[in-house]
C-alpha cells in the first residue's frame, strides 16, 4: 500500500516564547489521507524515497538530486525550494542545474506553484526566458 506524506518544517528560532541555547530545526514526515486534489495547494504525491530526498534537502549542507528521467527530480526540488523559502525567509538558496532547459523547467514549476513571490527569484544563465 502506498503511503501519502505531508512535510512540515519547524524552525524553533521562529516560535515565539521558545528560548533555547541551540536552535533546532525539526523536519516531520507524517502519513495522512490526501485532501481532494482540487483543494490541495501542492498537487504532487510523493513516494517515500522522494520524501526522504525532501528531508535531506532541508538539512544543512549540499543536496544533490540525481536520477533517471521521469522520477520526479524537479518536483522534489520545487518542494525543497518552497519549504526552504517559507521556513527560513532570511536565508538564501542557490540552485545549480546541468542545463538551461532544466533551470527553465525548475523556474516554471516554482512560478506555477504560486506561493513564492517572483521578486525573490533571480535566474542567471544563457537562454533565459522572458
């Protein structure tokens, strides 16, 4: 049976009245039944391997997403980008792709999601789209 997951990221620095010497970031993957697809802001259903990749992408350090075509690499990257953007608004994230076409696809999906303001995105490279 396939499990469905929701990703929740909590940065204890952003929780009022929570004082700790060492701030902790908690990533929780919970199983739950998906709401009807028309009410769901994120229309992608992730496999357990993709959820693990998303969790890895939210950890400090470098994250590489590799795999054969059609395995959901771009969808996983877009989810990581959205989680980082909303969970750590003062931090910057750099994305590097192997081709301009891959970067174009990534930006199209980020923009289609609609929850990241375009003024916070900067695309560098040849062959960029208007």
